[in-house]
C-alpha cells in the first residue's frame, strides 16, 4: 500500500522505443532552484486563469502514495477574497497577502479516499482508509504537503514567483474559507510576479555533510 505511483513516462507501445530522459539544462535548474527565491513583494501584473489551470495540470502529475492525491487548492484571486484571510494572518504576512495577485491555500481533503476507486482502481483502496482515521489523516497531511511542494516547483516552471508562508490561524481559515468544501488548510503560497528590487542575499543552506548521510 505504501508503493508510490511511478513518475516514469507511460510505457511505449509495443515495438516503439521511449526517448531517453535527460537532465535539465542549467538555465532550467536556475529557474527552479538556484536563482529562485521566496518573495513577499509583488508587481501589479495579474495571473491569468489559464495559468492557474496549467499550474494544476503540472503539479497533479507528481507522485503521491497510492495515487491518493489528497491536496486541494483554493486560489484567492480577487482583492475581496484575499481580504477574507486577514483575520487569520500574523501581522508580518498581511502586506504580502494583500498585494499578491493570487494567494493559494494549500489544503487537503480528509475524505480524499472517497476518490480512491477512480484514482487507484482494482483493490478496495478506499477501505484502507475508511475505518482507519489516524492512517487517513497521516496520509492526507503528508501527501498534501508533498503536493504543495509540487505547486511551488510547477509555478516556478511556468515563470511565476512564489511566497510560501505559515504564520496564520489554520482554524480560522478552515472555518471561514474551507468549511463548504470540508477541506483542512496546511500552508499558504502567494503567487505572482515579484518585485525583485533590493532583494536581500539568499540565506545560507546546510552543507551536504551536515544534512546528508550515505550508507
């Protein structure tokens, strides 16, 4: 059950040869990682609805446990919609939320398993979670968080800038924005085109030998 959906391409038709996969070029790696930064200041440029659909179409391809896909995404585009976040926000996040063209509430559906007959047909995958609430909650949160990371990388791949943030009251957002859907919030991501003037230097990261072990 812990087997994750393979990220490999579909098997080629009989007799056909799949093209070999190759590493991204340095410019793409810069876009996704090396030159990418977290942002909290934004230009007025809007984000098209089609861009948000394209963003989801990319991120949903990332692997999740048993293809469960528990993450849900609430895109707050209008000023009025973003203002509904204000009662939940820490003071330091207010300006970024108000000025960002889009704020995404990365959430998960506690009842994600109701979609398992479609997402993982064959065995009774829904039954794995239905009567095991602790397992369902753990699966939803872990894989929903993973999908939130896919969102950040997919957004960067599409030329968007991101400002992930915590610093808010989950219970308020769950009550005021997500209750109609039955979803639970995880974190926020501001999306748009950042104002990169006077961007401070990137903060340091741990070296390989401090953060990694090889057995």
